């Protein structure tokens, strides 16, 4: 493993609060404009929005027609609503994680990070990247989800679902934001341990597997174990809460204090996870070659 020498004071010395905020805004602007100016991203978002609206309209029509013809349905519309939310959450988190991690590795492999670190501190750089990509993902989610809501509304699908749609969507957005920040910090931590795109998949594999486990638990295990103390306890754990709380909210009566407490725990975990991401990124930013273990990543490149 080769190591590029670099003035350590340049990397560790943090910027003043004023310059830090200015640098963060610059990185946010760069990330947002880069992605919103990409025609492929815009075209894909538009097509997905049209598909989501059409699918929601056809699905809503099917539900309305089934209820009108048979008088009862063999499935719970609330479960469909919750499944749609969880699926949208997973797709958004996976997409945003891919954009974030590939960007981190690309900057290392092309050595752009060496230039960035001479001008911008670690904290503004990471915060700006996470916020910028998060904003773009949120815009895409609102565009695609908005057309789905409209398509479902046109055919009167909401009348079949005994769920407070407005609060449900607001809580979903909150869980998306919390889930995004937590997974973004963890993905950045793992992505910074490699410097080649071909090693990225292996590095972030643990989080990919965890997200699949969370999907299975939220869609299949939780609905069959509503009221189970273990499931309720897991829904308060950061990472788990973004998947389990929306499902619990849709399928059972969840007290407001439970939602607020679970969100508060996730918020409290974010500073620690972001600090870990900055430490790992700082120690690995200039390391090139093979993948670095997390244990090695906790030491600076000068002492590794």
C-alpha cells in the first residue's frame, strides 16, 4: 500500500466557523448543480415519475374495482401503502449511497481530493457532499412520489386506505432524511477505505446486506409479529427505525411519543457517526492501493 505524503496540519486543522459554512455551501452547490445538470439523471427521473404515476393509477383502479366488485379484499390496503413507502425508502437510500460512495472513491483515485483538502476542511467537504446529494435525492423522491400520489388520487384510491395519509407522508420524509444521513455517514466511512472503484462493492457489502435484512424484517417479519416486544424494541434502534417505524405506523397504533423518541435517538446518533466518518476519511483520504481495514483506518496514514 502506497502513501502520499501531505502536510498533516492542512488536513487536520479545521476551518473557522464562517469559512466552514462558506465551504460547505460551495460543496453543496457543486454536488447539486453537477447532478441537476446531468441529462441522464433528469431523463431517468422523469421516466420514473411517469412510470410511478401510471403504476399508482392502475394499481389504485384495481383496488377500487376489486372492492366494488367483491365487496371485500383478501389483502390489507394499509399493508400495500406501507410496502410502497418502504420500497421507496430502500430505492432512495440505495441510489443516494451509490452516488455518494462512487464520488468518494472517484475523488481518491483521481487524486482530486488532494487539491480539495488544500482548500477545504474535512468536515465541510463531507457535510457538503452528504447534504448536496441528499437534496438531489429528496427532489427526485418528491417528483417520483408526487406523481404516484396524484395517480393514486385520480382513481380514488385513498378512500380505501384507513391511514392518515398526510401525517404518514410527513413521517416518511422524516424517516427518509434520518435514514439517509445515518447510512450516508456509514457508507462514507466504508468507501473511504478503498481507492479503486472495483473494490467499492466489497467495501460497502456489509451495509448492502444489512439493508436487505431490514427490508425482509420490515415487509415480512414485522407484519406477522405486530405487538412483539422485540420488534417494537428494534424499531427504536437507529438504522432499524427508518424501516420499521413507517411499517408500524401504517399497520398498528403507534403513539406519537414513540415516533418522537425513535426519531430523537436517531438524531442523537448522527453526530457520533459523522465524527467517525470524518476520522476514517481523514486517515484514508490520501491512502492509495489496496483496501485498508477499519482498524488501520483509525490510525493516521503517517503512523499506519
